[in-house]
C-alpha cells in the first residue's frame, strides 16, 4: 500500500491542461508553498493535454522529491507519508514522449491561439507505464490504460500481493479540473485536480489530488527543461477525518523534474 501510495501521488504530472488561470495565480501558489489552505481555482477538464512545441520528441525525465510536508500532523497523516521520506533527494528516471495529434474541432476553442493541423500531446499509456515501473518495479505494474472515450480517465493495473493473488489492484484516476498560466514562450505553469480510487485492498480508498507544475525551457543546455512541481493530497468525503481537515491539504510533496532529450527507437 505504501509503495502504491507513493506512485499514486506522482503518476499524473504529465496529464495536461485546459483553461486559463488569472495572471500570476499559479506562480504565486508555488511561491506560497507550503502554506496552501485549499484547492486552487480550476476550470472543468475537457479535451486532451496540449503542450508547447518545445516538448516534442522523446525525453529522459529525472524526478527528485525535494521536500514533503504534513500540514495537519500529528492529528492527520496520510498512508505512506512517513515511508515516503525514504524517497527524499533520491532521483528516479524514466522515459517519456510527446506526439502530434489532430485536435478535435470542438476542442480548439479551449486552446488559446492554437490554429494548426495537429497539437502536441503526451503518449499517455507509454509515459505512465514507464513512470509507474520506475517507482514500483517492472513486475508490480501489469498495465496502464487510457479510456478511449476520455483522455482524462486512466486505469493502472497493479499485481496483487501474496494474500490476494486472485485479484489484482487498480488505481483509477479521473482528471476533473485544470488551469494554465503562461508568462513567456519559454515558461508555462499547469495545475490540475483529479480524483483517485484505489481498489484491491481490504476496502476502496479515495482521495483528491492537485498537481501544480512550472516548466521552464532552458537555452542550449542539458537538461533542456526544468520543472518545479507541488502535489497536494486532500481527503475525500468518505474519509472519517474529512470534516476535521476541511478544505486543507493533508500532505504536500515538492519535486524537481529534469527533462533531457533522448532518441527512442
């Protein structure tokens, strides 16, 4: 459960954006870490992720947990939080890629100043599978699937433990809201909120997660892209501590992401 929890916190940082935030709202939110009191303002998630052109191609991503905070401890601490300290300052690397896709006609209105025959999106299944196996191991992750009818719904199938070999575990994640903020051609910030359901344990486990990430394209260097990411965990109404936590996050994780270009066959 602890390893799965670690994975569930980071699996969606490549899942995209739509909707525009007020100027400076997301950058200020990152600057205010760890003083977060509630979910950020987002719009309903529609359509697929659209990345700037400079994300095109294949990358080796190195993700490093650089800070973690439990704002409501010791009264409320999420499962796996203490064990996640072992990940602090330990880089984890995996491959990702971004591919062109023809945009839906109705989706163009969601993407400011986009008018071209294709848009750039993440290869969702490939990226998430590589990320999951980097954290959990090849044997622990059976598959990752994206709903063909909705890029905002993803299911990751995990191998059951020795006491539950007859049933595999599932992590179901549904993106419900997103926002973006751009300050220049080389910088953009995304925030998305998603609901998570973990099935396969003694009982289903629900939560809500917000991931806010600032990407910066570097000039002629390696890594070529740096990102500052904060992932916040909020309790779901099914949790007995939900009303005690109110709107406040119960766990905050800060990551440094480094993107280095790499060829893939």
